[in-house]
C-alpha cells in the first residue's frame, strides 16, 4: 500500500496523476488532501470539493483509471486513520506537491494534521518518504528544512521539467514527474522514455 498526500501548493495534478498510475498498476492507495490543496484544485482543475470522498469523485470523473476501488481517502484531520499509526504497514509516503508550510511541519515533527503525522510515522518507522517541494526561488529556511529531512533518509524530488524527453504538453511534463516517483518506488511504468532506451515509449510523437 502506498500513501499519497496532496498539500496546498501549485500543481496538485502531479499528485492526482501519480495516484491514477498507482491505481492502474494495481496498487492500493491511501490518499489525503489538505484543505488548502482543495482550494488550489478548484482554481487549477476547475473542480469544487463535494461529497464525503471528493478525491475519489474527481478521479472517477477524470476517467484515467478503472481501478478507483483501490483507493481509500482520508480527511486531513482524521487521526483515527490507519496512516496515523506505525502499525499500518504502508510501503511509502509521498507528499506531492509539498507546500513549504507542510515541509516545515514534517521536518520539525509538528504533526498537527494527518499528513504531517503520516510523514512522522514514515520517518520513525524507516519507511520510504518522498517529498516533492513546490516553491521557487527557495530560501535558506526551505533549504535547511529539506536538508533536515534528507538527513532522516527522505528523498527530496523537486518537480523539475525534463527537456530530453521533448515534452509536447503540460500532461507530458506531469507524467514525467509521476514516472520519476514510480521509478523510485520500483514500479514499472511507461510514462516517459528512459535516457538511452530505444524501447521506451515516447508520448505524443
């Protein structure tokens, strides 16, 4: 099982796309979206939060995966979620995108939400933690927080655009980031062509 959190920074489509690909690959996903992230989703994806499981509703509406039954969605204040306990054997925790506020909370163990608590669990239980920070330029405070997390073993993966894949659209750029994370998780995917691999899939050629 993979845990994915989406926080209040630009680019929530990256987290949504990652979840879709994990589901399509048959992975069970536990997902959490912060309240601030829902505001960004409404602005950038023109989707207004509704119903008890709005992320699942959004993924179903997008129609990118047939495995929406594999996702479980939790409220960011739900400390009774399995993600709040180290006894839940999730494989990895990914925060994509990660706001600088969330980054600070995770780096300093300030677990005042389910997202920061789940990251705290990942660190203490030595699970894989991948942080996708979304900010530019980056201040010294941000750098020190990333450094602090890197010392715990967390992977810092800035959403840097690939030019060698010759992206034709924003979707290609988003797929590249999702594919990089899937590679780190050891999950096979064909979201972008690996460098020097003539058998890799090129999108929109």
